[in-house]
C-alpha cells in the first residue's frame, strides 16, 4: 500500500510529548482512501486510530497500522425555525470548530471551548465541561467499519452516551473510525452558567450580557488559568474521571469529610471531584520522577521533561492507589494507553 509509511516518530503527535514510533503509519485524508486500505487488507494485522493525540498515552512503539485522522471540512447541513444542523469532518480541531460555529451566529457549544482534541474524538469520550456534555448537542455521526469498509450512520441512542463514555469505548471499541459528526444547535438559546467561575469571569471581562461568544471567552480564560497549555508543557488535560458514587458511599464520605465537593445526579448518587480527592492525598504540585501533578489543578498530570509512557502509567497508579487506600474510591483514567 503506497499510503503507508514506516517508522514515523509520534512525539509531536501526542500532547503529552511522549516518545514512540509508529512502525506503519498512514494519514487518512478521505473516506474512499480509508475504505481502500480496509478492503485491500492493510489492517489485517491490527490498527490504532490517532486523532489529536490529546487523550492518548503512548507506552511504547505502535506496531499495528496507525491511522492518523486527517479529514477536514465543516459546513451547514440544514436550518429551520428551531436552529441549525452543522457538520464537521473528524480531523477538524474541536476548539476551532466551536469558535467557527459561534462566528456564524450558531450557539450551543460555547461551554465546550478550549477542550483539546478533534471533532471525531468528541463523541467517543462524550466530552463535557461547565454544565454541558457534547451529547446534549449531538445529532448523528458517520463511521467506517474497519473490518469491511462499510460506512454507517449512528444516532444518539446508538452511540449509548454516558459520562465520558460511549459505545465506541465499550461494545464497539476498535471497530469503527468516526469520519464526520453533526450537531443540532438551538435558535432558542440561553446561557448555561452553573459554575461560579464562569459567571465571575464574565463580570471580570466586563460583559453586561452573557452572549454565546462572551461565555466562550470567559471559559477560555478560566481554562487557561487553571490548566497548562500542551504547547508549553506536555499533558493530556484532565487525567482522571470524576468518580460517581451511590448515596450510601456519598453519605459516608461526607460524614468523614464534610467539605468534600459532590454534585448530585438524577436518580440518586453523586459525582465527586477527583481533583479534590487527589489533592487531599497530598499530590498537588508533587513530582513522581519526570511526571508531575500540576500545581494549579491536581487532576492534571504533566511531563516535566523526558517522561515516557511507562513513567505516566506508574505515576497514575501511585495516585490511584493512594486515593483507594484513603477514601475507598477507585479513580479511572480518561486517556487511552496505547503501544508497548
């Protein structure tokens, strides 16, 4: 297959800046190209899909064919009295896409500003921030079956969205490459300002009205203040999911720690703040070899220089063990570990 290159360095293609090599690499620029690779048997010995590299921890070289998502394009699909349906190719940068929709006057994604990664990765993780999950704006997606080359459209129910979860992380993991995603953006829009940080930042910026772009600007400022820029220091954003506990576990935790942050969920139980749990275990600002826990946000691990995927995995396991031993709560990493 002429599209496939050999021994391509991946350090610049993952936001943690981890060293690794793709033994077989191809950048996917079109759906027909991908289908030809599948039907020609290029993926017979396995494959790995890489988007923006912001949710990937490379623990070694990648031997199967690495499919690097390079699909581009964004467009308005339909407009009606309720709003707009917009589509973006999977390789589009998520934040750039969000800002583009706002520039067109199409609100709804502003709370998801400055989340790293690509549009195609957003449904896999069901990304969310500041009171909104991607699933709330999702319309449908197209994906290519990496066993047959057939293309299929998924609606929200078929994606089985959950908290930082979807069928693409579960029953359908590894089978599909998402190639395009569509979103329904509402004409009857109102701001979601459930987090005090966002409202405070709007005031600090001097906005008298919470317009979609103003909300986006405020969230960008909040995220820049709290989270490290991957261009300056390697990281994968929030490293652990906020754990969900039932009512009994929540009551026991709050009896022992009355100041423990908790966010009630419909149907009972609550979501806990993983960053708070990690901070209470004394990790914030500490280094574990070349991997550090970010001094402004304990939920973020950073590359202090020269870290490997094995270093990241070791640091994550140490943190998970300490939270488990102190609170009896299991933290689950958000990034996917690949290679090795």
